[in-house]
């Protein structure tokens, strides 16, 4: 999702220059790549590369960075609830409670029938439902729909841009991006409390240096690097991504809930292929709910929304029962890891 302040400001559309798309593609593949490496593979000067990135930051196109955390490896699951609230007082209270919650990782405000999407990370369904009911207790909730995320079908930053062929990224000496570890086979690894601290810090800002992380958790740079390598190979860290404000590109992001009939593994595979090839889809997931899929997609105008829906109808005419578009208005909270996960105690393991 795009990142918005509570009071959204008007921004001019960023005009991408000649090499901006190539720089963005590399940053989307791994935002921790060093400037010198990006400049080298694109045959640009380091100064020019740094300047182009600073311009994108200035215009809020690049609005931060996050490590994508695989919470399932930590024993947690994601539960999304779509709510319909009756009045603005209840909405304000919901926002306040979700911001204070250590289990809520996402809160998005929509225009439409369902005006909020709330995501909770929990180990058990019972824990998620209990926290949700506590969160909405006393609020004027007209209706809500719970969903369990089963499997991520697609997860990207800028669809279409990232699919372009990128220059080969060879091994980087003292590599801060850990690019090599992402290419190696998976290696079993048990996290301890220090590891979870690292995961949480990177989930908030994955461009922190080894030194900055080390100072916060009292470890040497080498010890931090060792642990991050293990966390990547253990599949706890899926990637290092920039936060992109789509509004700076003149784009908006919306959600669509999809319901089909006769859902089978073959239909799931067809949806997966559709999502992977669609250049508007940012994120898609299979659900256990009254709905079968949740999709986030990008568009620049009303016509592109119409085209997207037409493609969906044509592609799934045999299966589609209904769909519901939710127009994203404001994002109050969004993170790949919660404080609850960070603070849950793990067995102490002797390691650097």
C-alpha cells in the first residue's frame, strides 16, 4: 500500500527521468543495494545516482523502506477484518485503538460499503478474534467480515517495472544488501530474542546500517551481519523493499474482494497466473472467508478501473459470482511485523 500521512497533502506527479525507472527497479529488487553497485551496473556516476534517488525522496516517491517478514516462520498468521462503522466517533476511536494495539499491523480507511480493513497478527484464530472483538467493543459496528490469509499469490512494489530484465548482480564485497544469501538454498535456523529485535527494526526501516542496529541491541557489526544472513537463509526475511508513495506517480491503489464458485486447486492456479501477469496488481492473496481472494491493484483513472474489472470478468466468467471494490482513502498503520511478535519470548540460544 501507499503510505499517507493522517492529513494527506497534495503532491505533484513525479516525472521520471531517463534512468529513474532502472534505479527504481534495482531498489525494488533490494533497497539495501549500495549506491556504488547501482551506479556500476547502470553505468552511471555515483553522484548522479545519489542525486536521482534524493530527488525521488524529496518528492515522496520513495517514502522509507521495510523488510518483508515471513511471520509464518515465527508461528504467526494474518487475519484481516473488513468493517462497516456507523459514525465518525466510532471511526476515530477505532483508529486510536488500532494505533495503540501491539497486535494490529494494518488499518486502512476505504470509501464504500466496508470502510475499514483491519489486520491482526496472531498465533491462533481464537487469539485474533478475541483481540478484534476487544478492539471494536463499544463501537457502533454495523457489520464485519473476518478473513484468514491462506497464501500470498503475488507481492511486489511496482508491477511491470520489476519484471524488466535487470543487470546481473554479482557478489558484492562486505555486501550490506545480503544479495548472495537470497540466492542460496534455505537453511534451518531457530530465532532467539535478539533475532526478533533485528527483524522488528528492519521491518520498520530496512536501510538501517549494521552499526545502527548493533548499537540498539548491543551487538557487534559482525554479529549483526551473521544473524541477518541466517535470517535471510532461514526464510524469515523475504526481501528488502522501498516504500513507494503511488500518489507521487499519479496512481491510486484500490482493493477488490472476489467471490467464486467451485473453487479448486486449478482455479487457484489460474488466479495465480492471472495475478502474476497483470501489470496493475501489487498484491494478491487467497482467503478462507465468504470471499475467496483479496487483490490490491493500481490505476491512474476511472477508465483503468473499468478495464481491470472487465479483464477479471472475461478471465473468470465461468467462476465469478461477485466482486466488491474498496476505494482506499487513507492508511493509518501498515507493517510487516507487530510489537506483539517482537516481544514474545523465545528460547535463549547461545550465539554471537
